[in-house]
C-alpha cells in the first residue's frame, strides 16, 4: 500500500493550527494576552525562517495544557474546531485526500504541531494515521513537557522511520506534500515530493530539483 504523506499546517489547512491555537487562547482570555501573543508571533516568525528552537517553543506551547483539566481543554478545542479550523479547511485539499484514498493509498499526516491540537483535525479529515509531536500525558493530565522526539525537521524523519519499523509500510512509491523548508529532510527521502503553497526557500529548491509545485488555495 502506497504511503501518501501530508504536512498539515499551511498544506492541508489554509493556515497554521499551532499559531491559531495560541491566538485562540489569547482571544478567549485563557492566557495573558499581550505576553502570550507576543511570544506566539515570535516563535511563528522563527518557524517561517527555518530557525526555531523547537524545545524552547514547546516549553511555551505546552504549558497551557498543564494548567487546565483535560475536560476543559477538550471543550475549548471543540470550539476551536468550529470557530477557527473549519474556516481553514480547503476544498482542494479534501479533493487531494480523496484522490489518494480512492487510489487505495494509506493517508498519513505528519506534523510538528502537538497531538492535542492536531489529532481531532486529522480525524475530521478521515486520514488513516497521524504522527505529531507528543505532549507528555501522565495520570490523566498534561505535564507541559514533550514526550519523545519532537516531530520537527529531521525529527519527522526519525519519527517516520520508527513508525515504518513498527508497521508493514515502506517508502516505496511514497508521496509527501509540504509547504515548508523545515520539511526538506523528509521531502528528500520520499519518491514523490510535492511543494504545496510553499515558502520561498522551498519553492526555489523544489524548482531546482524539478519537483511539482502546486497550490491547494
């Protein structure tokens, strides 16, 4: 079964769910507005430049999960899905997922954004599996720490290889769709890399390699 692998933010979604969740926390008055928004924007800019310290970011991003009960977090996430994620959904992205599904491919989302934010989104898209950065969860609560290797840059390759070793899947004939220079390590190892609404650095590299450059917007 062929793997069709997809980045989530700014690839299948017309926006970044990680940054948007932070903005949602600000808008709902759940965090200190000025300080949190400033930090959220700072890390997003660093990400876009390919210069983000992922552990520094995760210390920031996962902290609010540790400060509230899981039931409250889930209730907020349901509102987040309706108010924020739904408008980010892309008709062409859904069509691309359907194309691969109809071909009998295995649909895998691999994302740097943590599982709490992204798993409900992946489920709503009907994909087969998701690999995401794992927030540590002990005794029914988030600790604010990351568990294992963050699913970011070369970490995506590491996490994917671990998953491949645990399953019967392989990268033979595989696709990977992404918008970001941060995903070059994974784009380099699949058979069919595709740049989707890509940043400038990835667009230039994809064109130099003869990779398809497409838009789902």
